[in-house]
C-alpha cells in the first residue's frame, strides 16, 4: 500500500534523461494508485481554514499565548503531534 511517506525518486545524466525519468516515475506512481484504487496524493498548500466552537478558539488562543507561540505555530505543533500519534 502507498503511504503518505512514500517518495517518488528519479535521476538522469542529462536534462532530457532527467525529464524522461521524471515523467516515467509520475506515470508509474499514478498507475500504482489506480491499481490500488486510491487517489494520488496532491501537495498540500499549507493553508488550513477551520471552523471551531468559539470556546475552543478562545482556549487555543490562551494555550498558544501561555507557550509564547502564535496561534498558527501552536496549532501546527498540536496537529503534528496528533498526526504522528
């Protein structure tokens, strides 16, 4: 099974060989996804819009301030910890 940590790698000794290897690697990845009946991963933009209860928002602001971090940095740390749990 493909995983979020999978890496697509390729190399070439010239620009033409590099370009060809890149296209072949992507085509192989897409074919593997189709075979496994899963959608290919797409890069995330890094922007995340959330709607949360105002009390949760207020608590997160206080928690971030307590650690001396911006809300964005605090949420990034919390999400990173939760995603790797």
